[in-house]
């Protein structure tokens, strides 16, 4: 059966199609938040099978397969690659109305030019077609070039030596790859054993003896400087919520000393105070470098302890949390603003109930120095689907300036996920084109086309210099 992915996919009106094809379709991609491997880019990895390229590490697909009753050996276990692919192919028809159904067929069409629906009957043929192209044509760098990727911002631990970013920068490639500073492991005090391991790693990386809070911040500061020399222009934090900020330095130092001395773990409120204080100090460092800081808030992670033990983190057992966000986030941003240290900021929420909260809260702290300096980011994770994207775009339009939005990110571990930018662009053009056809926006195609091109590409390019 031929796929439903035609050139007019999701473009329901003539105006939507004109906006998409004339202004947006051919634009390069700036993907400023993803979890792709710099090593695989640097060595120009050639995947042995579509299973390795497509299913390994993709917890979106893992969740769907488990929900479809697939045994774990065919998901993350020791089954062979074809058996795993066939298990996914058998699952695909059951993903109707889940974004995975759209993404799967978009990813088969681009870059493999496969226009056949994936199911149990077509699995073997599609498996061999993809494998042949992965072996003969589409190594990692060719996949990036196919999708016109201009800039990738990977997600990196502060102690990473960034050797692969250096290698990529010295290679003659058509795209740019820069690191993003993600210090989550250094402020996750609730897993004391892991935090002490990270502290030891930080100490070794910076050749410093960390016994107090000043030395800890100084060591992190040296890593920020190092990342900056490698082209880093963004930081990122994945948190349940921003803790309440209490800037009593002596009290905070005492909490830190208890952690370092390996005494009994301080209570949760004290650890949250320490986290907020360090976040505040880090944001001042980001500001000094002119970086854009990102906050991904609201995920409830690693809920299934059995799979956590079996597979580890990022096993596909995370979900939306119902944490309170508004009050402490406002206090935190205001404290930075009060010190004139609030840099460019992108806020992402995972709970859709927080949409209006995040959209309006971001608007409190714009200061006229840069368009969209503080902004609400793209629909993230569980919200990154047609309905979630439309709700984010509509709420942003109602509460702020859609025209200044920095657009889409993949947040992906797969090099085949760049079709999500096209997915977003089609939804965006269809939304605005539909407004024109309904008489709710003027038929000023040139202005609207420029606005949509800005959202798809140019706003991000300006935001990150």
C-alpha cells in the first residue's frame, strides 16, 4: 500500500501550501537541543542496520512496543536486529493517531525514499532497502547534509573533554556542531553516591581540590570557560522545577560542607536551597558569556524501578509531572533580573496545564534589549505532536509574539529525526494559512512568509549569533 505522505501532507489549504513551498520548505535546520552523539558525527559512523540507526536508544518507540505487548528482548534485549525491526514493524499499524505513525513514515520517505506503509508484511523488504542505503550512501554526515542541517547543539556533561567537537571543527564538513553545557549531574544532590563521583570527576578534570562551595563554583566556571572556547553558546538544565532561591551564603556553605564531608544527607529542603543557589551562580556565569540558557521543567523520571535496574536511565519510563512551577520560577528569574544578570532564556514545560503559565511568565522579563530575549520554548517531549504543537503555537500567539519564536528542536537521540522540523513547519504553515483562508489574517503572503521563515530558521540564527 502506498503511503499517505504526499507533498501536501498536513497542508490543508492553498495558502498553507504557498507559505510552505515558497518560504519555508528549503530552509536549513538549526537544531539547538538534541542528544545526538558527537563521536558518531566525528567518525562519520556508518550504521550496520536500520535497527541500529532507528530503534537503539529511541524510548518513544520502546514505550509504544511495550504498550503493544512486545517482549522486552525485542525492544532493548538480546534479540537480533531483524527481529527487533520486525517487532517494531508489527507495532506500527497500532500506532495510528500517535505521532510515531507520522514520524515513522516521514523518516522512511526522508532520506530512504520509501513510500510504502511499514507493517508486518512490508518489514523484510523495507529492512533490506534501508540497510543497503545506510551501507552505501547514508552515513551520519550524509544524513545531516541531506536534511540541510546547518547547526547542531549537542548536550554535554561539564567534564566532557569535547574531543569529538574539536575533531568535527577540524573536518571539512558542511555543518557546525557545538556543545551545550548541561550540569544536571553536578547539582543532583539527591543521589549522593553519583554526585560524589561527579565531584571527583570535576576535581580531576580541573586539577583542583574541591573542599568548599567557592572551589566548586570556580571549578565549574573553568569548565564554562573551556566550553566557550569550543563554540558553546547555550546551557541547559533538566529539572522537575526551579527550587526556591535562598541566597544566605553561610547557610548554603554549611549544606555543601555536609555533602562533601560525606556526612548524613541534609534534608530535601536544604538540598533544594543548595541547588537553587548554585543555579543562580551558574546563570550569572552564562550571562557573562552571552549564552542562552534553557530550562526543561516538569519531567517525572525513571518511574519504573524494575526497568531502571534492567536498562538504566532513559529507558522510556518517564512521564509528565504535576510540580508547582510558577512562584519559584518567577522568584528565580526576578532575582537575576534584579542583579542585571538575566541573559537570553528559553523555558520549556512538560505539563500542558502549565502552557499559559510559562507563556505569560516569560513575558514578565523581556527588557527590549533583544527580540524574544526571554521566551517560551517549543512543545517538548510528550507535547511534541500535532495537537501539542498547535496548542503551543496558539497559546504563544495569544500571550506573546509568535513572530519572535525561535522554533523547533528535535530533542532526539536519532539522526533520522530531523523530519520533525519539516513536520513542525507544515503544522505552522497550515495553522497560519488556515487563518488567512478564514479571513482572520490578511492575505499578505510576503509578510506572513517572512514571519514563518523567521520562526523556522532565522530567529534561532539571530538568537545564537
